């Protein structure tokens, strides 16, 4: 690990008044949740349907039982716990740092770790709603159901996650963009910056320092003034 770069990140955090942490799947891999596009990621699996097709709205509507069969197996990890990245962000916020977390992940681990200002661009597996009456249901209603989860009213319970062909929540987008536009430090972590519209959010940043923590290079690396090629949790665990 490059401790010179870690020291530089520490200095940036210390000197910043408003921080945005923009995280992707690589933030949660250290919690045991696989990402999507790596060699052993979800999209690389040999499944009876292409995984990218399964998590689309059209597939959900046309093949609902098959959607839930896949979803319960590969999108909910009950044993996953916040790792040092999640915990450090919550710790910094508790110490008085103004930190907003903008995440592409749907695992709810930032909230579980204690972060208060979390904008979940793609929703959360922990929130589920009846498509007929709108009633809220916890995750247990989905994972414990035999086949398609149903509400007491008979409606299908749908996870509050953004599928392909669905739009991001407008209020969440607005809050995330406002946080990014007002930040003087933005830390991008664990993301290939290939998934839009989320990846385009960094264009709203007008602050002083733009940092990326990611094991692999991205097409947008030239935009950053600090690049750290290590695991997100290991890097954040070095921050005071």
C-alpha cells in the first residue's frame, strides 16, 4: 500500500468541510458480496438466462418466478456485514465530518454501519413494496416466500431496487447531485465508472480534490488528482 498517497488522502479529508463518498460494487466485495463485471462477478456466471437480462423490468414482468429464484440467490447476502470502509465513513461522520454517501449498491451496509446521510441510487434490498396496495414489507417477506412473494392483498411484493429499463428515483438523484455540487472533496471508490447514469454524477463536482480508490484503472482516471490502486476497505482503515 502506498502510504504517501494514504497520507495525502488523510490531509485532504482533514482540510475538507464537505465530503462526498461515491461508491460502487467494489466497496462491498470485502463484505463478501460479489461485484458484477469482474472475472468471478455475477454477470460472468453460467446461468440459464443472461444475468443482465434477468435483472431487467421486462424480464421481471414476463418471468416473475425465475426473477425471484435468481434474486434470492444472488442479490441478498444475509451474512454480509459492514467492512472497514463502511465503518470508517460512519466514524468520520460521528466525529463531526460533513459526509454524504452516494452509493450504487443495494445492500444497505452504509446505513447498517451508522452513516446518516446515504443516497442509494439503485435502491435497497431491505425495502420492498406491494405493487398493488403499496404496503411496505421487510426483506423477510421476500426471502422466506415460496416462489413469488405476495402481499396479504394478493399483490406481488417487489424489491425497491432499480432494474434495467427503470428510472432512478428523482428525489434521490436531486439529493445526490446537490451533495456532490457542494462538496470540496469527492472520493470515488470501488467502481469502474461504466454504469450510467450513475457514473456521470462526477461531472457535477466543482470542488478542490477528486480522488479515486479502485483496484483497476478506469477510462476517467485523468479526471482525478489522486489515484489509489488498493482495496477500499484497506485504504479507509488507514484513515484517522
